[in-house]
């Protein structure tokens, strides 16, 4: 089903004139240099096609397909690296000493050193010669029948090239280090790239059809009897996978095979279907607007339409940008774009909040358009499918919007307005850790909860609670998730908690004892801070964890200690008044709080702490003598 959907998406991309995607028989390659061949059939110039950035980037070009190759000699057509084009290789000195030891005199004729230093050796050896000869033979087999001047010049260059003369060419000496670094080269004759000439492309397509193989079977994707792909193209861009790419479909042991079939013949997928799904998936992985990362999982998504606005919207919902991490060079443009996107999201959230359906004007395409989400994670040389989700875009947007609504909590003005899933998962690991390793299970679990609009995983909730206890602090991300977890638990009828008591900001009317105890702890902490604001160690660092778990043991001690602080503080009467107000709904301190109650405790603590820093008009002492502070009004501090 996944491969079939990707094949369909390739057809959609191919029909979009704004998308540059390789045609059947071609692939996108990163090209570093163009080798200019003169009318005499010699290398006359080298054109650097890389960008002018501090770290030059190769140019993306559509070239004849470059299939996956292992350790064998397997040349590509009209686009290759220096080892195949020139028959020369650069290796480390240590590797050279290991492979070409002079202790074996009978191998001294197998290689020739062109240049060496303490670190590297440029040489021609038996394997590099084989690569060049295979490269030359391939092009003669495909191009010999063409009556084309540029093609003849290119073939003359190959026939006249001698690998040992590599450094004799002044142009090559200028770029030798970059050429031998492994970048791809294409060929230019008479101002034209060889791989773009129609005659060369026709010759290549004819050759590809003849070389497709004679193993026919019914394709599992298309249902037609066609040539079967023996080896599937590598998938590149999955975080943690091999840089050369990894496979989704592959067989490397006899135990995986049946009926005497080898490799991918065990799951017959035609050459054309293989090309489509691998090309479409590689395109999605290379597109920033179609890719996000969640823990160790790389997530790609796409809609069955040419409209990109809905994909951008989903990207923003799942991975909203962090304001403080914007590129300074593009701050103004990014700000304008983000403000526009935030307004779109706010309109959608407001509709979902009051129960209205999103429409085409909200998301830029029909709400009934199918939307696909695929999660991939590395597994040695292969890729594992973590999750696969299909739904219409309207339903998907509503579910993701509901997640953000549930996560809403009072926060700092400078914090991000919406929380990415990636940032949420990072809250389960120590913030001081340089290497943030999130449990690989959390990514799939949280996505499943969001996309199905069901309860959040208790394992993630427990991890957040543990991190709050250990760190002794709770930020708006952690508080938002605790609120969302409890809210969905109550909404599903799986908790005794009243849904109306789980609010975005401070709820002074809440009758929840754990919530009031959280507020009480915040009040006691502030009473201590008012006594000595330079105090390095507060009751938070010593008692927070135990107070949120076994309040009956801790709070009597804290209340007794607070009286000393209140007596010393000039604001003690306010702290005392707040403590009395909070304790009005507490008949006794519970001996133990379960996980749900611990979450309410932390939420109450967070809300009360934020209320302390809410700007309000401070009443005069005369106002205090005239009337007592009403119970439904925030205590001014």
C-alpha cells in the first residue's frame, strides 16, 4: 500500500510543471564539475558547477539513472567520479601502506604512484584501471552507432586517455584535490552537456530497455506482468541511516528467500514501479516542506494534489519554527511569513474550538483530499516503517489542531506560540545533556495519539513527570503536555477528574486538592524567596519531588518553616493571606498522590507561579484595610 501510494504520488509530481523530478530511466545526481572536451578530443577546461557558499554545494542535475552499486565495478553513463572517468584514485597513506605493502614484490607492477605526501597518495592501480576500462566500454556500447560530432569527440577522449597522465594536464592539477574527493563529473562538448543531448538520451533509453532483464512476473503494485527489479534504488535522507542510502525492499540471506528466488524477485515489483516509488520517496526526503524529524524517526508526508499550501500548513502544525533560532539574514522575511501562517492557524484553531469544520478556504485545497504520513527509522542497511497513516486533509488538520488546543497553557511572551512534537519529546531528557537521546518509542506513540485524537501515552506522561521531579522545574512545554494528558483522560471518561477543572491558566475556584497543594507549594516557595531573594537553595530543590508524591509527610514541615519566613518578610501578610485562601479547600493532606494527582499538583504549581508574575495594579494599604481580598481575585504581589 505504501509503495502504491508513492507510485501514485510520482505521477502527481510528474504532472506538476513546477516540480523538477527525474523521468523514468533518469535520476537526480549532485554534480561538481563539467569536463570540457575540445574539438580534438582532449580535456581543455574544467568548469566548477558548485555554489559560491563557504562550503560549496554540488549542483543537482537529472542524469541517466545511477543505480545502487556495491563493491563491484559498475560504471554510470555520462556522469561519474574521477575513479571511473580518469582511472585514478586518492587514498590515505595508512590505507595505502596496508593495501600496497612493498613486502610483496610481485605486486609492485599493479600500481603507479603519481603523487604522495605524509597523509595521502594519488595513484593508478589495477582496480582503478578496471573502473576506467569499464567506463569506456559502456560508452562505446551505447554510443558507437551515433553519427554525432560531440559524441565522437567524447569517445576520442576516452580512447586517447591514459590514467598515468592524470597530473600532466594543467587544468586537472588545478582541481585535482576536489576532483579526487569523489564528486560527480559531467561532460561538455561544443557548449552542450552530453547528458542533455536528445541523441544521447535516446541511445541511453534504448540501451536501458534492452538491459532491463528477462525475469518477468506479475508486479505486486501494478498487477501487470513486467520485468522485475532485482535490486531497488537506495533511499537517502533518513536520519541515522547510511549516507549512501538504505533499502526498504531487500533480501540478503537465504532464510528470507523462497522457491529458489533470489534478492527482490521474492517480492516482485516491476522496474517502472520501483523507479517511481524510490524517486518519489527520495524527492520527499529532500524537500524540507515534506519532511520533519521526531526522535529517531524521519517523517515524510504528502497530499494527493499539486497544491502545496496544505503540506506547508501540516509542516507548520507539526514543526512550528523556534523564534530564537531564525537566520539573522532572513529574519524580516521569515517574520512576515510566520505571522501570516500563525494567523491561518489561529483561524483554524478558533473554528475547531467552537466545533466548526475547516473548509477549502482555510487549508487551500479540498478537505476530502487524501493525505499520507510515513515514518521511517534506520535499521542497519535497511529502513524500518515505524508508522503509516492515511486520512483526508480536513480530518487530519482538525485532529492536529485539537492537539494544540489541548496543549494551550499560559506561557511567557517570548516563548514559541506553538510547540513542535520534536521539542515536546526533548523534554523527556535532561536539558543539560549535550546528546539528547529520546526514546525511539515515544515518536510513534505521540504521533498515533495526535493523528487518532486519542489519549496520550502514559509512558511519555510518566517521563515528563519524572523529569519535572528531577529538575525541580516545570516550563510551559511540560505543563502544556500534563494539561493535555489529563484533559484527554477526563474527556474519555477514564479519570475522576472534572474536565472543567483542567484549565489553561490559574483556576482559583478549582476544588481539586492536588491542584490546590501545587498552588500551596508555589506560595510557600515565594514566601521563602521574599525573605531572601539571593537564596541559592529553596524548598523546591529539597522537597518538590516528595511534596508532589507524599504531601502528608512534607507539608506540615513546610507550613511550620513558612511561618519563620513570613515573620521576617515585609510582604508576609500577603503570603499568609494566600496560604489561607488556598487551604480553604483542603481538609487534610493526602498520604499519597497517584500519577494523575501528581500531574494536577504540578499544573497547580505552574499556574500559581505564572500568576505571581502577571502584571496587575497594586492596591494601596488603605485598600487592604477597607476590604478583604475576594476569593475569586488573584492576590496582588
